[in-house]
C-alpha cells in the first residue's frame, strides 16, 4: 500500500467516526424534540 492510500484510509476512518458522532447527535436532538412535543401537549394535545 503506498503512502497516499494509507493516508486516505486513515482519513476515511476519521470521517466515518465524525459522521457517526453527528448521526448520534442528530438522533438525540430528534428524540428530544419528540419528547418536548409530547411534554408540551397539555390537555388539548397541541
């Protein structure tokens, strides 16, 4: 494996980890919004 391929593989792994972290944050934010909507529903449901 030449140097550029090794560098690319390392960068791809780091990018994948960053993307997983972003996906986790987005999922957590979506869950929080859903919970907020449910909690703020009140007697009328909106």
